[in-house]
């Protein structure tokens, strides 16, 4: 594919915007600009030297070139981009990935940077085994120009598989996952994948999806996924959740993420023990929502941040569609983290505040409340430092162990047995269901420091002390008029403790001693030693 | 005891019947819910009616072996995602709940738990007849209604009763699923559809004749007082006469028996019309139909041994599982400590930062 220059009147089969505007006028620059420069990628050794030059002369040429480059900008623009090695991948895809990078380059230094950026973008497509970009001299009749030669080696085996154990906030537990990927089936950088996950006792999922690096006018990656998900919350909330969903990732850049979800959900209670609140919510529902996430993370590490800050905002709007029977709600979460070093023993203080609220909208929304699966839950052993996922973590409390509950179904006494003779002297009631809340706030403060042993310091094992607080309430909008901020503060739960952290390449394990400072009647907090596994 | 004492001090919990929504001039239009409604009205129970609009399943599971490939895959997917569960209707009284898919149904549970005692003190002489009549209504007539509702009639009636409050795509898929399930249940295929239909209606006609002969000129079917047989038949007959279309074969069969029609008309006015006040009570002897919901204090109620046995066994299992978890956790922790001390800290944070810097930062 040829990129026409300004002065050329030659035919161009594909009308493409021009690259660069000026050509070098200095003969000395022109001569030096005609030298070839290579960039080696992935073990390729491509040294082109003139046939008559000795190695010493080559080194002298290269040294002269580097001196020239360091002396100031060397005017150069791209004349042509030549793509080689792509038998299946469309030229347009590769050009679209690299064109922006080379368009603005008008000097040798900028070209080298652009080449590095283009190389990274092509490798991130994940469809090539290797990518090599060579800067070659342009036509002799066009001084001050260069050709960019892109050599790609397409993946020899487009089918790959992975299998492993993961811990994800979405799965809420550890899970075994396996996936198959089929890369570049149609040559558009499309990646098809099918995956299955089994979470011990709680979650199982089968999903399939396709991702495209760009789609027509949309220059950001586009993903589509269909999934079947089953989550077992019988132990905590007396219901099982089954979802059949279609999600479309519309925008996915470094900071912004916009996705559409269409999900058919069914809540069932095979145990027949659910509380009244859960019983009223059993059945089928349709969720059609748009979710926007804005995320910045300028911390120096995900596993042990010592400086920087992070911010997350998640907004979800449910009820998209003409059918008024689709679930209607608005959900908003904020999460702010910060870390700063103390300057001794590699100590650092991490702190964070997270809050979230959900409310229904539509007819009768003032007195209605959202469904339990959409609400906030608090508890579990995930570290608040690693996961940037809203007001969910509260160390020391069991999963879904904080917040509003409702009494489960009563069990009658035996025939002939007087109530007075039962152990408790009352009708047996097997606990309560966690029903979640629509207003949640958590905060934490954590002091991390190196341990005295050199062995631990070299391994990254360190200690920490922490303080967690959080509150979760259930309010309808009508009840919100009588909301008491003081009462809300007084019902905050809190825990404190200390522990040792073992960071590994893939996850972070903590052994903590948690002490429950405050909990309410139906909370499930426990003082003692706890293990926590987190992934960033 | 303390809990019960506190309850007595508070307002007495009300009885709530959660059923599918009303329609066609009836308080509930579902043929499974109507008998329970009638049963509570016969027992003179003061209850509140609430509707469940999100559970349209009617308890039949689909066995998709005979379907073509694409519907088979869809049916298997639906089976996996949405297993059959028909707990509607159910009755609540405080924390006490009885579901329709437990122990033979809500009416059976209410009888066994002595909550509603319409079937108590039946004489030994009429018990066999009563039991067989009940089975006949619960099987032959119920299957006939199921056939007409899901297979024979057009889709509008089932849509109005079960799916009108669900989003359109869900309603359509579930309707299809339920239709297939009913066909599977009755063994109906394209080849034997006419034969099966004839068999279903033949049984229904036999049932109507038998019931007409049993009722005669009496007010109730057995012992001059309402029992669950009366509730079941009244619920069935009201549905057939008021919900099924005039072209319904079942409706025309029932209409041939004047005494059955009289039975329906008499009690429909008394029990199902909006103007009927539960405070006046039905005009029948209420000796054995004591409908008082017993207080929990001092009541000798039937046992539910299964849950308690399960609880005893589960405690031992829980202790064993807890110990097993601690053992496995200790092994995993020791391995992780060993690997992390030898392996060193991961540098994934720095790598991620570098890649992000090169990628799309603008």
C-alpha cells in the first residue's frame, strides 16, 4: 500500500491521507537520512551493512548516526508503509493500528518512537507470533522520506487454551477456569473464546465471546459475550441465581469502559427455607442495563502500593427498553484510594473510602426497593487494598455477614413435644437471610511495613496493621426523608487487626488476626485468625 | 416461648395466600391456585390475597429427548438454567409457610399441620370413596385442564394468567417451554395427538359423571360438610366455566351436569364474589371445619422429622468439613509461604505500569 507524498502526482489506488509535510533540504541531512535503521524485535538480528564496509566501519557509521540523532531533530517523513507476512490478516487492520502513530512523525526521532508504539499496538492484538518494523530509505527521487516495512508472523496455532485457578471479585470465591481461544479467524483481529469456570460450592459459568480490536468507525475494542451463570447463595440468602446474559463492550480504553448487558435472571429457592423478603423476589426478571466505569490507578503497585492514588466510579442504569416490566434501577459506586510512604522500614499508609447507592425508578419508585441480587453486600475476606471494587470489603466479617437480614422460614416442633421441652423453648428458626442494602459505605486505613528478617524483606513478605469500618442499610426513598446521619454513623461496624502478607506473582495472601470492635445483632463477625486471598 | 409471648403482645400475624394474579372475574385465575383459595374460604379463614407475578412455571419438567436438535439445545439450556419449581400458591402465617410443591400440596400441608381441619374426622366408611374422588379430581380433571390450557386453546388465556407481567421475550420462551413440557408429560406427539386428546376427554367425562352421581342433590360431596374434595372440584369447575372459552370441550362436558353447575353457582357467589364478607361465615355446619389458625404456644403440631434429622446429621458433617478445611488451608498456606519466600515478590505492578504507559496514553 503506497502513501502518496505532496509532490508526487503518481496514481494511488487507495486514497489515504498524507503523512508529513516537509522534506529535508540539507544535503548532508539527506545523505544521512538515507541510511538504513533497523529495529530488532524478538530475537531478530537484522544488521544491514554496505557490502564493502568492515564491521569497524559499520560501527563508525552507527556511532555517527547516533551522534547526529542526539544533536537535534532529523527531518524525515514516511513515504510508504509496506506490510509483509500477513496471509490472513487484513491490511486495513494493521494500517489502522499504525497509521496514527506514523502520521504525526516528521523526524527520525519521532519515527523511532512511533515505530515502538506501533509495534506495541500490533503485539497487543495477540494474533501475531512476532512483529518487526524496519525503517528503510524512501525513493531516491523523494529526498527526506522513509519507508516503513512491517514484517509480521501470524500465529502458527490460532487455537490456544488456558486452565487455572483464579480469584475474582465477580466470582466472590476461588474458581477453576478453563478457556479456549481461536485467534484471527476472519482476519480482522477477531478473537473468539469459550470458557468455563467452576467455583467451589458457589459459582459456575459457561461463556463464549468475540472481541474485535476495531469495528468500522469505532476505533476502540468491541467485545460481545454470551454467558450462562449459576450462583448459589443458599447458605447466605436462601436463593440460587441463574443468569443467561448477553454483554456488549461498547467502549474500552485505559480509563473508560462502557458496556451493555441484557440478562435473563431467575431466582429460586430449592431449600424452601427463604425469608419473606426473598420469597417475594423469587422468579424471572429481565435486566437491560448500561454500565459505565471510569477508573484511574496511579499507585505504584497493585499488590503493595506505597504511593499514589486511585479512583473508581461505576454507574449503572437499568431499564433500557420500551417494556415497563424490565427491571428499573440506578446504581452508583465510588471508590477512592490513596497511599503515601512514611520513609522508614519501607512503611506506607493506605487509606480508602468507598460508597454506593441503588434506587429503583419508574412507577411507585418512592415506596419500592430494588431486588436483592442488585443490592450491596459487605463482608468476606478479600483485602480492601487490592480490589478496587466499591464498598464490599470488611475484614473480620463473613461473606454477606453485614447488613439487613430477614428471618427464615420457621420449623415446627415435633408432634407431641411441648414447646417448653424444646432446647430453646421456642419454635426453631434456622437463622436469617442476608437481603443486602441499598446504601453502603466502607472505609479503611492500613499501615504496611517491612519485617525485621532479611529473608522476608527480600521475598516481599511484609506486615500490616489495619482498621476497617463499614455500614449497610436498607432504605426506600420514602424512608430517606427520615434518614438520620447521626444514626447512620452510630451503626457503623468496625474491625481492627494485624497480619502478615505474602505477595506472589499472581495473588496476595494475608494471614490476619482480626478483632471485631463493633457489630450489630445479626452480623456475622468473628474475632480470630483469618486467611485472605486477593488478586489485583 | 419468649418469642411467642412477644408475638401475642403484638398484632396477631395475618394469614396470607400468595397466588397468581386474578382475571376473568375471579380473584385468582390460575387453576392450581383456585382450589387453595376455595379451601381457605370454605374453612372460613380470614386471609389476605397477594399475587406473585414472576413465577409462571406450573411444575412440569421438560424431557426433551424427542425434540429436534435446535429446540433440544434450547430446552436443555432452559432446563439447566431454570429448573422446574412450582411453589405457587403458598400460605404464610407469620414465619410459618407451606408451599404447593411440598408434601402433596398446600391443602395437604394445611390438613397435616392442623392449620385448616376440613378433612379431619372423616368417617371410616366414606374415607376410601373420599380418597379416590380426590385422586380422580387431582389427576384426570387436572390433566384435562392442563391439556386445554396449554395445548388445545390459543395462547391468549395462558398469557393472560401467567406471562402478562413478565417481559415479552421471557414470557414467549417460557410459554413455549411449558407447552413442550405439557406435551411431554402427556406423551403427545404429532402422530398420536388425536388419540391422546380423546383419552383425556374420555377420562374427564367419566370423572364428571362420577362426581355428578356422587353429589346428587346434596350440598357437599361428603358428610354434608365441605372437605378438600369440594375445594378441589369447585376450583376446577370455576376455572373451566369462567376462563376456558365457550368452544372448550371440557366446558361443554361439565355443562351437561346440572347438579354440578348448581354446586358451582351456589358457592361461587358465596365464596368468590367480591361482595361476600368472610365475617358472615358460610351457611354450613362448622363443627369439623374449625378454621382457627392454632397459636404456636401449646399446640401439638405435626412433626417435620426430615428437617430436624437433616440438622442433626449436618452438624456432624459441618464439624468434619470444618476440620477438613482447616487441614487443607494449613497445607496451602505452608506451600504458599514456601514458594513466596523462595520465589520473591512478583513485579507484575511495574510491568503493567510500563505497558499502560506505552499503549493508549494520550
